[in-house]
C-alpha cells in the first residue's frame, strides 16, 4: 500500500474562531476515492486547506506525497501544488478569458513549454467533455460545464491527488451526477480524489469510503453507508 | 517571461493615470538630481578654467637680492602643492596686467607694479583652504610684501557647487521617496486588479517569483520611462540655459545611461517593497 497522504493528530486552531479541526488522523492510499462530509462549519474546508498547505496545522503533522508540514518551507509549496488538483464549489474561473485560455493558464504559469500547451489543453477539454466549447467564455456555460472547465484546469499538471470542496454544491441533480461520474473516471485513471459534500445520497450510492466530521473531530472513517440513513 | 511582460503592459492600460503619476514623480526625482548634477558639472568645468588661472602672486619688497629671491623660489617650487614658480619683473608685470584676468586687475596699481613671484598650484590643490595655506607659508619670507590670489572667486564657486550638490541630493531623495511610495500604490492597485489571476496562479502552483515578476517588470519599466523623461527635461533645461544665458555642457552618454538605470532601479525598488505585502493580503483566502 502506498500512501498518498497521512494526517497524524492534526489540530487547526484559528486565532479568532478557535479550533476548526481537532486531533484528526487518517491516511489515503494511491488511487482511492474518499468523501468528506459533516455539517456546515464542521471543518471540511479547513481539512482540505491543510492538505493543500493553504493552512498549516497548529498541532500534528500533515504529510502529502513526500511533503510534510513539519519540514516544508513556504517557498516549496508551489512544488506540491503542481502535483495537486483543487476545485471549489464556485469554480473560480477567470471570467475575462475563454475556456481554453482558462485551462492553458494553469500550464503557462507553471512553466510548461509553450509548444505543448495547445495540444494538452485540447486533450484536457476532451477528457472533461468540453472540446466543442473551447472558445466559449465562462459565462456562456452552464454551472456543470463551468465546473468541468475547473476540473480540466485542475488536471493540467497531472495531479496524483484531486481535492474537491463541494464541487457539486451549486449544481442541480443531473449536473451533479455528471461531475461525480467525471471524478470517478479521473479516479479510475489513478488519481486519488477527496471530495467534500453535504450530499449524503451521493455517498450512499457510491459505497465509497467516507470521513465524517463533527465540530472538527473525526466522527467516522469507513464505508458503512447505513449510518448515513439515520442522519437523514 | 513573455507572459509576465504581457501582464505588466496590461497593468499600464488598467491604471493609466496612476501609472503616469508614478512615471512623472520618478522623472521629477531624477530631474532634481540631474539638474543639480548639471549645475555641478558646469561649475566644475568653470572652476577648472578659473583654477587654471588661479595663481598666487607674491609681491616682493623693493630691493630684494637676487640670491634671496633664487633661494625662495627654489623653496617654494619644492612645496608639494606647487606646480610651477615664475618671476615677473616690474616691467613685464605692467605689460601683462593689461591682458590679465579681470579678477586680478584690481590687484595692480596701474602705474607702479612691483616685481613678483608667480606661483601655480597643482590640480587638486586649488581649493580655498589649500590656496590660503600656501599663501600663508609664502608670506613668511621677510622680503614678501603681500600675497594676493583670486580667493573670493574660488570660494564662491566652491560654495555654489556645494550648495548645488546638497540641494540636488536633498530634493532628489524627497522625490525618490515619493516615487517609491507612488509606485508602491500603483502596484497595490495592480495586485488588487489581478487578485483572481493571482489566486489561481497560487492554486495551480506558480512560484512566488513568477507571480511577482510582472509587477517587478511593471515597476522597472515605469522607472526607466521616468528616467528617460528626466533626461529629456534636463536636456531641455540645458538647451534653454545655453541659448538664453551661457554655454553649458550636458551629461555624457554614460551619465545619461546611469540616470535611466537609476530610474529603473527606483521603479524596481518601489515595486519590490510593496509587491510582497500586497500579494500576501490577496493570498490569504486562496
Ligand atoms: N480563514 C478562517 N479564519 C478563521 N476561522 C475560520 C477560517 N476558515 C474557517 N474558519 C472556522 O473554522 C470552522 C470550520 O470551517 P470550515 O470552513 O472548515 O467548515 P466546513 O465544514 O467547510 O463548512 P461548510 O460546509 O459550511 O463549507 C468554522 O467555525 C469557521 O468559522
Ligand atoms: Mg466548506
């Protein structure tokens, strides 16, 4: 078993709001698909931020790939980010440029050779099913399509881990299913996926492993979907 | 690099007024340096011309013996500050006085001109303090009646030059500080205008250096433009003075180059000082 990431007794305390994540430990293996759930404010986003090193733990150790929060210096964070894909509920596309320019941006700013970018962007857009909308502007796309663009961008540097913070939070049922299907395809190609969601039915249908947080503590880590029916 | 360049140029279009303001203050900062630099250079040239003519003239008491005179001239000629010593007889003094410098004319009584020793100093030894010191030493010879020299002129020119240097440096520094602050705030605007891009750059793993680069290029370009503008203004001032008042010299190409490079450095410094701080503010919620 090769680990993609491991948290050891991680606590995150914010100066004004207090403890957001408390003594959380878990590990994720290569190619796994893990859901992250829990009520609003339970610490899901904080946990994902710890994994992308947007935040540092107050206590404990976060290890992602070879990088450890104990030793990683700020200037080394970009190295890690290049190996991660990150998507959000609000897509975060650059609204002043086309779909393909949005995807190309991730390659341009990480120093990809100019000659390779066009081909790569075409391939990524095909992978997310948007090849025909390459020259559209983001506002001309549906929410589901915009999220696909964001996913294509996240895949630009071939991540070993994709972090998705409620990627379907703004989408209707059909678009949600499409995005989850896409994430499963990506996962099938070997990228580990951690997806935060409020949508318990998604977890139940998938049968995948899920982590449940409550007020910052890890309440459950496993695949027993029947627990969730009690929540509903 | 090309991307960074493009982004930097975009910033000019986004905030043209603030950009122009930044460029102008840099230009004024360098112009202040430059103008007083020009004054200094021109005074230096004038000083050199005057200094070449600065000589000490030691008038001899009537009836000084040839022997004493020869010994004294030998002594004085051996002073480290002295380049040349000459003897001017009573007769030749009269002839020469007509061709002499205006500033020395008052020295001579038109009818009776005593014989004198003429002392020329080495270059670099012609400042007022040295001239006075040498004069004092020569005056100790018993047969020397009086030592005269164009001290007033030299002193005045030196004073003007010193004032020009300090004024130039003082004004230049004030403008430079203002320029750094203004460049800093244009960078702040530029950072805020590009907050989304910066956030995405950070998200996908662009290095800090890469994120900073467009802002540093922007600042440096503005500084360079400011430098060019300053050179232009200084040139106008130089031509105006030359045409209307008196002939002046302008900077050498190397000095012009230094001026533009100084502008670039100012712009770079201004952006470097502010970009880190403002980027951190934008990055907080990435
Ligand atoms: N940048 C921050 N500064 C201070 N406190 C924060 C910050 N981000 C989150 N918190 C606090 O940490 C706690 C957990 O927030 P977090 O965003 O991780 O919850 P979440 O599970 O993602 O919630 P939601 O489902 O609403 O997105 C909250 O109490 C919140 O106030
Ligand atoms: Mg959240």
